[in-house]
């Protein structure tokens, strides 16, 4: 969750600095963190006890 929040900070900073490239970087990081989190949660029976 903190990684996703950090990605939103990058996206918000794109609005502050008026740089569209920061928004794309933030969105790519956001979706990468999301996919990695889903894969982590669904492998190796981590949350099944």
C-alpha cells in the first residue's frame, strides 16, 4: 500500500511541475506495483492459514 501511495506522489508531482512524463512514469510504477502485489499475494499460499 505504501508503494502505491508513493506512485501517487509521483503522479501528483507531475501536476505540480507541469511535466506529463512524470505522470506516465507514475502510472507505469503504479500498475507495476499493483501486478507485483497481486502475484505476491497469490503465490506460495502466503495468506492461507
